């Protein structure tokens, strides 16, 4: 009820600048909405902004490293044609570096392996539906 009108306004303001204006308007609106949405979401709980920051720091650092790596190799990737292949190459670099950074540099591998095991998406150590260990 709050975010949607802000997004519609951002789209409207960006329309006169074409698709890039709409994209920039959306991005700015989402960044500006982060703090109010987090404050509203944690209202009435024992969760602090410091708790949230501590939880998202590894992912934020990893995506910054991935984005920096992608920007660093961009001059080498720019000549790649067609544009779709360039998109796939840049996305692979971004998400590959992000994943490596998150799991190994930020030491989050055990966290995500545990989540995969608990959900049954990782077969080693996951639980069967009857409660027995695999």
C-alpha cells in the first residue's frame, strides 16, 4: 500500500526519459524505500537495525566485489556480440564472483549448506519425510 504508489510515481517521473529513465526511477525509489520498509517491518519486534545490518553485510560485500570484478573486465567483454552473449558473459562473471565471495571470502558456505540440507535440496544429511536421516 505504500511502496506501490511510490513506484508508480517513480515510473511516471522517469517516463519522459524513456526506458532508462524508468529504470533509474525504479532503482532510486527502491533504494529510498529500504530504510522506511525495514523500520516498518521490524516495528514491535526485538530486531534492531544493527541486527539487520549484521545479517546483510556478507551479501552486500559480496555483491560489491562481484560488481567491481564485472566492471573491471567490461572493457574486454564490450566487443562481444551479439548483446545477449555479452549479457550472459557479464552475468556469469557477476554471479560467479558473487557466489565465490559469499561462500568462501565471507565464510558463509556452512550457512547456505545448512539451509540446503534443511530444505532437502541438498541430499547429504537431509531429512526424509519419515524423519530418518539419509
